[in-house]
């Protein structure tokens, strides 16, 4: 059963920018796939991409799991079958010949692993190389996500997510808007439970949960956050557990468990996300509702769905400052399910229960289960976040059902192999390094034929910042530096920028992040 919640935006003026692989989604590879590394020190593993004929080290995170399957307990520092190697395939590059190797003597005495990530939906692919060496310096300081151990907040490249300090439910979402983040879009994540026992009705909300434990792993590529809370009904405690992984522009819940108690006559469960009045003017839509303005005015949304219809359900919420895409797989639904939707500045709720939070509803949307079955309910989610890419419901459903594919091949150093890779015939490419950068970056491009080339930098609103190149160039690779200044020589501020390469009637775009 798959449900899709999408928050998406108006496309930027620099539309047409494409990643080498689908946006935002990371790759996690377990030790049983990288079997050739078993027993090797994880500190000796380094990941590189081969981009335009040069090696570039890229962020990688290795999370060790103990024998019980927990990443929160210190392990032995050696690669095991249940450990995970995580990176962003968007950092990848092209293939390298066996003679093309990083400049490290020890790494040439061990096979490297060529990791090819491919997308069966879009037809794209990217490659990264995992090297083993104890002599490579660990100097890469770039991180895509960070965790605040005081507030529990997580900040990625494209978002900031905050949690209630006392009850630990999600109550803050800010998307990137150039050099800053937007105002808070979210009132709170809401949970409702109602039951009848001994002629009395009981109701529990997210305000009635009691935190039990919170464990966190924070690295340069992802933050793993696992929480356990309890709620009590007629003296019986039931647990709510949540495992969330946060990346720079992506979130996932590999496992969320909700135990429905045997006692207590539970007959209603609702999980929804209520937005703030500041989002008024955006639009929600789904297969059942073409377009619903989020304006605090009740709109008579169609919500009732059969069990079968839930398998193809998707929601879309338009937000002007970015794209927040959430795909959810529910296990253990009841026989009666509704799309929960309530847009009413007067407050209240669509299920007749008292409200919580700011006591008004703007686009409060989620899932409503009535007469739920007793037992354990499990959800898995994938969330895509971007400030530049518009995504559709069917596309996200296809991505959810067709995860990125990974192929791993060992390679030995062969100095006798050809020393150059074959030309990229007919391809127009542009990349920059480093990215993110401060204070300057090198923009590298590839053109298949000689002729007129224009290379320009635009800001996130699509305004021209500076033209770096406008003239004839030879076929092949070219490089141009950008010092973070506009056409008048003034420094631009932190934020997202786009380098646009135009040649032969075609264009290629790369997104760059300036962080000061």
C-alpha cells in the first residue's frame, strides 16, 4: 500500500537543470555487498569520483552496526556484513580506466571498487570509486547535514527540521530560499487516537505521549535518529517508535512502528501534518481533488477511499519556496481509510476531535483510519527535498517502486592500460568543484565540437549574475573560475546559483552552493 504526500514549488527561472542521477536520493550499501572489504579498517576507506579527467574526493559515511543491529553502540572499527556505506550518487562522475588512479601508492596495492549507480526510471547513471589506503589523509570536511544535540533539530542543505523539546514530535519545517531558510511552514505533526472502554470514551494526542529514549548517529552524509515514546490507556502502555534518516536533501523512515493495544476499544487513528497560516495561498491536490487552495477556508474535499484505492493514492501540496516530497508505504491498514484533509482558520478538526497546536488548520493533511485492526502497524517513507526541481506524483511513485540500483566491480591498478578515456562524443557537460564552495569554485565544461560557447551564472530567481565566457572555444574540456562576484565586481551572498553552458543550440546547467 503506497501513499504519497508531495509539497512542491513553482519551478525556478533556471528550469532545465538536471542532476546526473535522480535528485536528492542517497545510496546505502551494506557489508554483504562489499564482501571484499570484510575485516578491513573502516578508517582506510575513501570515496572518489572521476570528473572531466580529474579525481575528486567526495563525502562518504560508514555507519557500523553491532551484532544486535544497532548503529548507536560502538563497534570494532572493522568492516562487517551489517555495516553501511552511504553517499550521495549526485557527487559521482564517469568511468575511469585501470591506468587512471588516485595519487596514492598504497591504494595501488589493493583493488578499488567501482560503484555504478543507475536509475531504471530516468535512464541515468553515475559512478564512484572506493579506495582502501592507510596513507590517504582524511582532510575532507564537507557535510551535507548536521544535528543539534541540544534542540534535536536537523539542518540539511535544503531544509531545517525541528522537534518539540518535550514530546519530540515534528513541529518545524523550513526550506532553503537562496542564502537563508523560509519561515516555518509547519504547525506540527499530529497524532489522534480514540477508543471506547466500559462505556467511556478515551482520546490521546501527540501531547499525551511520554518520551522514553532517543539515540542519534550524526555524520557528514546522514543523521540517524531513533526515538521511542509511550502513551497509556486504562493502565496499559503502548509504544510509538520512529527511525528516521536525514540527508542533505532527503529524509527516509526505514521503519516506524505503531502498536495498537489489545484493550481499550480503539476505533480511530489519525496521522497528519498541519501547516502554519503563513503558507496560505499554496495549493493541495490529489487524484481525488484536482486543486485545493490552502487558505483556511473549508473546501469540501473528497476524502473517502476504499482499501484498493489507497494503493494508488498521492497528494500534492504546492509550496512556493521549494519541493518537499514524501512517499509512504503503510502496512496493516484497517478496512476503512480516509484521506484526512482540514483547511479551516476557525480551527476544529475533520474527525470531530479537539485540535492541538496553534488551534487553526491550514492544509492539515494525512491518513485517517477508523475501526483499525489490533496489532502492529508499520510505515516506511521516502522524502525528496529540492529548491529547484518540480516533481509529479506519478514520477515519485515510480521512484518509490524502483529504487536506485547499485553494481559493484573490483578493479586492479594496471599501468599498462590506455592512459586516456575515450572522448564523450556528442555530449555537452558542465560541473563545478568544489561544491559547495567558499570563496571560489572552478567550473569545468565539455563541448563536443568547436564553436561559440556562452557560460553564465544565474541566481536562484533566474537573474543573470555574471557572464564568465562568451566566444569561440575548441572541442573538448574547458575550465573557468568564478570568484563569487557579480558583473560589477561585488561579492554575492551565500545561496544557490546556477552555471549555464550554451553551445550548438543546446544547454547544460549545474547547481552550485556558495556558503560564507
